[in-house]
C-alpha cells in the first residue's frame, strides 16, 4: 500500500469475502448496508485522496466460492490494497476441512500479493463464546485461525488478530442473530484492520471493553427459553436452507463491483438476481502450493 510517496494514481481498495464484508448486521437491504469494509474505506479516505473502492463480497459464500467468484474480478481491478475474509460459513458445515478452507484463502493471498497488492485478513473469534450451542465447532475455529496465520506469514499478509481479545464476545458488538457483527462490531473490525495496516489514526483502542458492563442475561429456565427462541428465529431457518441446498446469497451479486470514488454510490443498482451458483467440487480438496516467506511488497 502506498506510504509516504504519493501514488501516481488514487489508492485502489478491493474487499473480498462473505456476509461480514458485505456488511450484514450494519444497516439493511432497504436503507443500504455499511459494514466494516465500508468503514475501513472511510478511514483510508482522509489519507488517500481520490480513494477508489470496490466490494465484491456476497453473503453466504464459502471460501471456495469466494475464490472462484471473486478472485479473478479482484485481480482485474489491480488493487493496491485487498482484504480477504472468508471461512465462517465453512466452519458451520458438517464436512468442514480446515486445510481445504485455508488452501482457498492461501491461493487468494498468493495471487493478490504476486500482483503487488498489500493484503489483509483477520482471525475469527470463538463463536461458542457468542452462541453456546456452537461449542462443538470451537476446535474448528482454532484450527482455521492457525492455518490462516501460517498462510498469511508465507505471503506477507497482514493479520488483524481479533480472536484473542475478550471484548469480541461482548453481545453488544453482535446483531440479534449472533452470527453477524452489529454496527459497533463492524466499527471494531474496521478499527482492528486500521491498526494492523498501520494507518496514522490506527491504535489498539478497539481491543478495550465497551463502557459499562454488558447486559446480564437470564439464568436457569429463562436462559434456556431464550436460547430456544434464538434457535427458532435464526438457527432453524438456516438449517432449513442447508437441508434444501439453499443459501442466503442465492441470486445475489456484489453491492459494489466496480472501483468507484469512496462515497460515490454504484453507477447503477447492482442486480439482485444471478444465475444459480454451484459449490466448488469437494472431490479433491484445494491446497495451495507452499511459497517461501516474503516481506510485504514495497508499493510506490
């Protein structure tokens, strides 16, 4: 990413990912989604006049689908900075393979850094701290984070370590579905990325607790009843989609597929229908070939 030397052209930032990067939980489809990637672009803009920003993320996408559907368009945009965040949807699938998911991420890291982009990603919090029913997947989060960190080190990718800070489990950072960050959570993710990237106004304040204690949840049977209501409202519909081979992202396209000046809306509203997608084949798990460790590219 350009530093002290002014770039010959405006900084190009491209975000790849799933629902978190699209901005679910921060706004809505009627008023518009914001999300941490938009918030990061907002932090970049004062330091990079004329910032160009594209967001290719689509909700519901698995890591392999992000690689297949977003990597080539991202490379075509020739970003100076790219963020790659995917894998949570894979964590929740019965046939999760940490090596396969990390392989998809590593191929994106390798391709983008080879083209000269500075790339950033993050580690995932233990979702069992937010969703008690998700305790069986806690070991999966640890396994994926470990592989993401190692892949990032091989390609000089910046990692925002959001996983290890207690504040990430504060329910006030999460939307009611507990699967997506709320507005405060998206702001904290953007701040974590800003610190990891070394932005002039980036610091560790995002790691600090929110003012005041979090609301104390009910105990005993009332807590169980609350978990049952959550399961009926959010987990149940999610399971029904899985059983029918559907995804929340079916028929959806990226909200900002073009590089446009930050603050400018898309030239035309992105179409919300698309040909049915297919999942990447699982017969041969994708693993990127190892690359020697290298420092981040020195961008002019």
